[in-house]
C-alpha cells in the first residue's frame, strides 16, 4: 500500500509543479502584454509589493509608483511590441519563490507610420515570489545584448541605454 501512497504523492507534486509553471508563464505573458498596451497600472499590479524593476539605466523598487516610473521611461513611444518567449522557469513544487529567464525582443516605435523604431534583443532575468496566494514579479532585470534602429530614426538612434 505504501507504493500507492508514494505514487499519489508524486502525482500531487507534479500537478502542483505544472500549475505553478502555468501560472508563472501567464504572468510572464502579462508582463509583455501590459507594456505593449501601455497599461502601466496593470503592469505594476503584476509585481510584489516590494518588487523591483532593475534596468541598465535605473531602477524602481515597490509596486507603488512603478506605473509612473515606467510611463515616464517608455510611455512616449507610439507603439511597442515585446515578445516573451523561451521561458526557462525554475520552481520546486509548492515553493514560495522561483526564478525565470526569458527572451527579450522588444520593438519601440517612434512614429505613427511605424517606420522609425528600435529593436532590442537579449534576455530578462526574473525572480518571482508567491504573495497572497499568487505568483508575483519580485525582481525583473532586462539584459539587452544588441540593438538595431531603423534608418531615419534619429531619436531612437541616440538612445544608447539599450546598448550592452
């Protein structure tokens, strides 16, 4: 009978792991979607109360004020497109913290006809925490590795922050 109990316990752990990975994946997708939609309040709601956004050019800690911080940084772009892919999630079944790495592929469009833009590639390193029963972003660190600006985009071409 012990074998059956062990199998049930293993199955429960595996289901918990799959559910955690699914919730984290959806959280990472929401990270990209809220930025693209300029829903900076929605973005802030994805973070833990003491969560941090740490970029190569500055950082903000705390959910409070995060929407304003991000809006000032990238809210002026006409459009944005962030691809979240290549998720590598490290979480133990039932854990209260986790880590993830995902691909960074972001395009920031400066004009209304979409001809002036900067595309950045690299990865995000992300720490997560379970807060109030939900996975939240504890620390998000974009790690840009390359940048391309479309011809004629003087504004984006001068933005050296995205260079490694």
